[in-house]
């Protein structure tokens, strides 16, 4: 390839104004607020996702994420109000053409492009200042902002909302807010990033300008109007412009005050958290009594019977303690209603054997300790003394 001649003059690249400083600042602020809203909002919709858990840990908890989300939402509402004022000024005072609203020619461009994609046209449609895709994206931005702002304010101020609307609107607002958030983030990543930053790296929203090649490729119809001199701002007399500005000022003040009041209201008016704890009771605190100590009382020792004989003590004692089971019917073949039957015993063997307590079935049964007619230790002791004495 031949080297360029030293005397060759470089032709400067011709640039065309695309966006002014105010528009670029709006885009930058909206970009930052939208990014923060997505980064802090989607984790709240999917709180159990590992990415959400990691993000909450990085931010120091979900409350910090909510604070950032609320601040970003406030900034977005503010920049939306500024955008309304800026657009209103350009439409009313400068009387520019409404180029972001779809018209009939946009439908013609859609049909033309479809024919191009199927091979029936040799080139794509010649777009003006904005293509139909850019216009639809702008309208989607407006619609999404309105939906997100309305549903977000309902969830941010639920008490005030329920003063005017039924209770079902809060869960409905939550569902709409989350669904629109997913749709908005997906549209930006899939649609906007591809067409603006990948397919053609359009830097006009940051530099404010496009070169002639870019204009020829993306906005050939607008370039043709500029080159022909037909796209010139209408000449307006200074007096007429001043009158328009005076008329426009009340509108701008109204929008500014309404936006500022809305921001103040949503941030400070409603407080759904408990501001302080109610005053406690003045009664003395409950003080339980000490746990009582278990005291075991020993039974009073039974005095020795005055007459340790069958008639004097043994017979009446056995009749009182044992006759319920060992009466006339005699459970186990044993009855205690007489001395003879008590000594004779039953199925378990002789009831009493003189001089031999160990051979007496009564003592063997009582030794188990759980007999229905269990005798006391003293009663067993005196009964043993009676047997050892020959059962008088």
C-alpha cells in the first residue's frame, strides 16, 4: 500500500449534533439509578439465590439494599420530572418536531424492513432522526417508569395506599413491580446493549455527536434533510420566544413542585416502623419463691400391741387389711376369717408355721412389697414376733 504524501491534507471528519448536554446528563443519571435499582431490586425478588445472598452480604444486609433501592428510585423520579420539563420546553418554546412519537411512516419502515429481511428489498428503510425501534424503546421506557413508580410507591407507602384502594392492590403491586423489573432488565441487556453497544458501538449519548458514516448508516433520511438545508430550526422572533417562555414558566414550576412534593412525601410522610417502645408497667417485677425442699416425714412408729395374741391383735388386724380379698370366697384358696383357716393357708402353702416365719406364705407374699394388702414394717415385725412365740 502506498504511503500517504506529506503534502496530502487530512480532511476533518464531519460531525453532526445528536444530543445536547442536558439530554446526556439525563441519560447518565437515569443509567446509574436504573443500574442500582436492578442490582438491589432483583435480589429482593429472588432472596434465596446464591447471587442475592452474596450481594446482601457485600452490602451489609438487606436493609442496606433497600436503602440504596429507595434512594435510586427517588433519583429516577427526580430525573423523570426534569425530563418532562426539558421536553416541554423544546416542544412549546423551541417548537421542535415531535420525533419520538411513532407515525404512519414508521409502520411503512417496519413493512420495508420485513421485506428486506426476506430478500424483497435491497436495503433497509431510511430512518429519520429516530427509527421505529428507538421510538418503541423510548415508549417502553416511559411505560415501565410509570408502572415501576406507581407500584413501588404503593409498596413503599402501604398504609396511605389502603386508605384509598382495597387491600388486594398491595400484593398485585408487588407482582407487577417484580415482573416489570425482570422485563426491563432483560430488555436493556438483550435489546438495548446489542443494538447500541454490540451491533454498532454508538457513542453519541456520551459524546453528543455522530460522524457522517454513522449518520448515513443509522439515520440516512435525517442526514439527507441536514445536507439539503431543509432541517433547520424555525426562526422565532425574540419577542415571541420570550412570550412562550413566560407562558411555559408556570408549567415548569408546577412539574418541579409536584415532583419535589412527591419525593418528599414518599420519603418522609409515612413511617411503618415502630418509632419507640411503649412505657412499661410500674408494678414490681415477678420474683418467684425459692423451690421448696422436699421433706420426708417418717411415719410414727406403731406401738407394740398390748396383747400379741390372735384375739387381741392378729385376728382383727388381718381381718381389716386382708379380708377384702381373702374373706369368705378366699382369693387363691386363702381366707383369714379364722385362726385355723389363716394358719392352714391356700394355694401358696401354709399361711403361718409356728416358730418358722420363713416357711409361712404370708411373709413370702409381703416380702415382695407390692401386695394390695401390704402391711407396714411394724405390723410385719409384730406378726413375726407372734409366729415366733408359737402363735398364742
